[in-house]
């Protein structure tokens, strides 16, 4: 298994589902210099209890940061706070995991659902990348090593095959989630264009599909347990190089068609 050796890591949507499992597995790793910034919308609320319990187990490894992907001011404030905490080494790995799902079709999708999914799943990650870019650049420069890797400086966008133009039509009848799918297609384009902008600074950027996972978002009928999905994703993340920059892969390391 290719280890994720990144020292300073930030994960959005870290209070439940895949985000929580990513924090859990990374915090149990043996990397001594690691620190994880686990962000969520309401750190003190009932939905963040599992994350707070995890911090009690690893108080020197995990810091909870308030970040609401639907609130530009919250994003800006979180970046200021994390920037003051990471120090001169910067931020090595940003995992854009926060997202929401809404069901619907052409005939049934509401304007509110379309706006909400786009705000959280596209505009949120855009602003997060923008606000955290200075400390990602700092990490890339500080590393002093050529090429790209997630141990140096990287943005990993947790996407889905629901945002794939080629894959979604065949599963649309089973998963009529038009607002979610359209927003994730936009998120995929954001990943591609961010990769174009970030390559000059040698900051790796790609989209990663976690599989169909048993989470609040994926539902109980899903095929994968969060533990298995995250183990696969971390294996992929740890092995990434500039060859995968701007790409779209799944948790097994297979390429996903756009």
C-alpha cells in the first residue's frame, strides 16, 4: 500500500461519512509529523459528535475547524486560521470532500435544489481552492523536490461517476439525481481547470470517485463500506504523480471517463 506521507492535511466535510473515515484512518497512521485539520459546518453540533470523540483519541493530531462550503465568509475565515497554524511549511494536502445530494429529474427538480447543490458542490470547492492556494504554494516551494505528489502539495476533489457525462446516463433511471449529477459534472470541470492553473506551481490536482458507499449520501443499499472505500482512496492518493495530474480515477486506481 502506497502510504500518504503528507504532514499537513485538510479535509472538508470531516464530521461524518467518508470525511470522518478519512480522518480516522489518517490519524491512526504512524506518520509522526502529521496534523489533520478536520473541517465541518457545525463543530459543536450533534452531527459532529463522532469527530469530537476522535479528537479525544488523537488530540495532538486533529484540529477541528469550522468551514461551511456554502458560506464564503466561513471559507475565508477557516483559511486564515489554518494558515496561522500550519506555519512556514504550508499545507500539503487539501481534500475537497464536503458535498450534498438532491434527487430530481428535468420535470421535478426545484430551483432551490439546483442552487443549493451548485453552491455547495461547485462554488464552495472553487472558493476553498482559491483561499487555501497560498499555503499550498508555500508547501510546494518548501518541499524543494521536483515533480508532483500528494506528499508535496495537492488538491484531491472527491467526485462521483454521477458527474460523468459517459457513465451517468446508463444509471440515471436507477439514480434520478439530476441536481446532484449536474453539480458534480461542474465539479469535474472545476477539477480539470484547476489542474491547468495549478500545474505551474507543481500542485497536483485530480478528481477521485470513492465508489458507491454506505453513507448518509450513498444510502444503505450501497455496495461499499466506508472503511474499504477510504483504504482504496488513500492507496491511490499515496501513489499519485504528475502522470495523474488533471485526471479522474476511482478508489481502485482505475481511470474514470469524463
